[in-house]
C-alpha cells in the first residue's frame, strides 16, 4: 500500500495541467506522508487537504481516546463499505502525483522504490475526499491489485487515471468510476534506491 508519494510540480502548474481553478500556493511538501497536507483537484478546483481519513482509536489499556490514525489508502474492493461508500459515490477527486514509493528488502533494512508513469512529470491517481471534524478536508488514495511492472514491487498499486478518464472518475456514475479501478497498463519507470524506508 502507498504510504509515501512525491509531488514535485508547482500548484500553479498543476492547475494548468488539470485545467483547474483555485489556490496558487500550498503548504504541502514535496514528499507527502499520511496525516500531512497534499493537494487534490476536486470539483474543478485545486485544494489543500490532509492525506488520510481519520480513524478514531481507543487505548486498550485505559479506554481513553487516542490520536486518530490517518487511513490513507482505500481498496477498490472496499469502496462500497461504510467507511468509504458516501465519499466514493459523491466526492471523487484527482490526486496529482510525480511518483509513489514502496518499501522493498529485508525487515529493518527496507529501501525506497519509486514508481512513476514513464515520461510524465505528473499524473493523476484516483482519490476520494470528505470533511472531517478532526482535520478539516481529508482525502484517501484508491488502491487496486498491481499488475505488470508494479507487481514486481508490491501486490497493490494506486489507481492511475489516464487524462481521458479524469472526467469520468470525478463526475461519472459509481459503476463508471468502479470500472476505472484497474491496474495501469502503460509503461512505468521503476527507481530502486538505497535510501532507507524509515530514516532515523
């Protein structure tokens, strides 16, 4: 599952590429982790949101509330479940991404492997969003079973949307959107680095 991605394109350029209106600056960093701000395109606007739907937790020892956990990936086979259904049916968005990372290697020594769409500076991953009491507007990335090159790295991958499918994802029916939730069949670039997954 994707727990780190990179967005190295400016907000202004994202707005141009996705023919969107809205913000011209963002406090999102280039590397985006769960619980941190990122940018999405929703309803024709570039917006800043927090990556991950908040999941309320309680201490098993005391029963007291704990800090919410950001659930940043929504599996395609779970989109009709209680947690995701309303957002999937009513609030779908595009997540601009330059590359996403997965961990590879031995436990404790895992390194970052970056994957991206070949010859694309930025591409769109399928997302869903909602308002939350905890963090304001939040979004989650839709994941599907990996295939092709991506399956050599991890069993799942983000749903990558071709430009011709952007409108159908955002404005089409739930059935039309679900039909787009397939592994990307185009060429990917794989960059296996020596950077440790968990930097100390």
